[in-house]
DNA sequence: TAGGCCATCTGGTCCT
DNA sequence: AGGACCAGATGGCCTA
């Protein structure tokens, strides 16, 4: 291999790495969108990727059964369908959201308990329940709009509404997620005016002051100067956007 | 400290 | 040739 060929290979690899990162960010965004339409949405206990997919699968099954008339969305059976194959923590989260008590063998986290009783929640709203003695939200929420959506479908009014009416509690939730986001990596440290809405910090990540600044201000996309070429200290800041 | 989860890099494969 | 997709490897972070 000549030196020029090695250089070309390296440049190609760097570009491929950037594309791969971008692709995975898009995948994560899609997953994040999926999380937001799950019936149980906790800010203190973010669902893992695999648990999100499992819960989504169960949710579809549970709603299908409910639509066929065999299952009340407020029944324990509905929750049990939701929880099939889920880990204990996720099961407890779902149980906590539905206020049906923890699953056998595990306790419900205080901050995820006492949120919303779907049967009592105002229809069509996302309701947070603040438990006395606990700090203010974020708590997990049970989005009763999903159940209203189901009720509307069962009531035969579903087809009379456009998808855009989901926000009012009826219709199919539109996918309005962002397109594949750009890489949020800066090579020059110059913040953009617009914050990047695409990559909230992960639940377990405590951003450094530099990271916080990056997250709040947003940074430019520099595919031309790929990640691999950054100084080590800049490499260490990219995870804030994952 | 071990295990879970995650982001990233990398090489392989397939397709255009 | 180059891009998309995939899976394995690796290392970091967090929690029990």
C-alpha cells in the first residue's frame, strides 16, 4: 500500500465512522420517539432499548386484545399482558404507572409509584401525580390519551378523525419526529444559536460544565472534520448527545 | 467489583 | 467506488 492509498483508506474509514454514528443517532431518535408513546413514561427510570422494544410489542398485543373486546384497559390482565417478558424493574415501573402494585418479588420505586390511575385520570391528558413528601416532578406519567385513543377506536369514532387529531385525544398519533439528526460535534467550540433538541443527555449522564454548555447552546455539525480527528478532550464530550 | 447498558469503531457484505 | 446495514469488539459509565 502506498502512502496515498493508506491516506485514502483512512479518510474513507473516517467518513464511514461518521455515517455510522449518524445512522445510530437516527436509530436512537426513533427509539426515543417510541419511548414517548409508550403508556408508561418515566423520567427517573428510562427504559432501556431492549425493554422499550419489548414493552412496545406487549403494548400492541394488549391493545389488540382490548380492541377485540376481551380485555379492559384498566384490568390487571391488561397490565400483565404489558409486562410479559419484561425485566423486574420495568415490570415494577409499569405496575407503578398503572397503580396495580408491584409484581411479585420486587418493590416499586417510590419515585415511580403513585403517579396516575388511568381509570381516574382525566381523559385525553397526560397527568402527573405528585406524591406528598416527594420532590416535584419529573415523575413517570401514564398518558391516558393512549387509552382514550383506544376507547375512541372501540367506540367507532376513530375513522372519523384525521391523524392530526391525536393531540386532542382522538386518532392515530402522528410521527413527527425529527429526521436523522446531524452529528452534534464541534471542532472549533463555536456554539450555534439554536439548541440541539435531538440529543437530551442520557438519564445516567451527569454532564460536565462543558457538556452542559454544549447541550444548551448546540454545536455545529462538522462531518468534514470527523470525530476521529478531534483532540482527546473534545472526544470525551460527545456522549452528552447520545 | 461484576454486570448491564450504551456509544463508537471496525470490517464484512450487499446494493446502486 | 461509495453508501447502507450489520454484528463483533471495546471501553466508559452507572448501579447493586
